[in-house]
C-alpha cells in the first residue's frame, strides 16, 4: 500500500487569492474525500468524489471545488480566499463500496493553509 | 450545531490504568461510529468502529461501547501506554446516505503519564 500523499505540506496565501491543493490516493482506492480542520476543531467534511463525480458535499460554499482524475488523484480548489479558510486540509481515500471495517479511509498528513 | 460532541478537551492517565474517552451525538440517523487517533503532523488513523446493531466492539486493548438510547459512546483503552498519547476523534456516519461521510467531534487530547 502506497498511502495517501498531499502537497504542498504548508502554504501561505493572501486574502482574495486562489489555491489548489493536491492529493494522491492510495493504490486501489476509487473514492477521495476532503476535510477541513480548523484550529481546535475536528475535521469537517467538504466533499467526496467517486469515479470523477461529486458524490456528497458538506456545508461549504461553491468557491470550494474539486476534481478527481482517472488515476484517482484529486485536487481541492478554493477561490476568493478568506481569512477563515486558514486550516489543515485533509484528503482521505477509500473504496466505494467500503471493503474494510471503518470504511477503510486512509488519511494523508494534510496541507496547512494560512491566509493572510 | 455540533452533531458529535466530545466534551473533554483533554485527559491525563497514568500508564497501566484505564483511559475512558467519551462522545455524544444528536443525529438519530447516525448508525456507524468510529474512533480515530491523530499524532501531530500526521493524518488521523482508524482505531475501531461500531455499528448501531451492536453495543460493544473489542480490538485488543481498545473497546468501544455504544448506548443508543443515550446517544453516547465511549472508548476504553486498557492498559494505557505512553504511545497512546495523541488526540482522539470520535466520528459518526449515516451508512445509508451513500457517501459514507464522517462527522467528527472536536477531539480529546490524551496524555499517558509514565
């Protein structure tokens, strides 16, 4: 198993800018989910992609968008950055339907985004 | 509106003793519950889960108890070890919704003192 890789690990952006975060899924996984973890909070579900289509979305505005590619890698794009977007962004890959206990989610180490 | 609550931000336990981490939920549609462990600079790693058709699930030193009527679950770690020191997240899911998305609590930081 190759695990989940996220890039970059840290990023500083200015309010109003756009950002793209990247995730390489674990081999054999066909689903990717993105979570936002603000300081002192638990991870919050942004959206999930299955076979390149959005398959569920949390309470996030449309300026949060994503892509999943045929090789199951994924991008999270955030437009018009706001100060409150500063957070750790976690990517998790899994199989749909789940093959393992706990849904088999494998999380990456995250991208720490700071908006100034 | 927090649907999953972990009311203890931190917990300190002596090595060898039992650690009990608690979690409450409000959404009656949740039917699958998970515990994750997170070290600094790493992503959460899955520990143990329980379906709403059970009231207990064990895996080695880790046991999760579910009280559906009280909408409460707890994670027991026995015996606690210094390597267990981490942030523990409770998560819940509506397995019938199709996306298997997780709703997390804020986490409890466990410190196991040697």
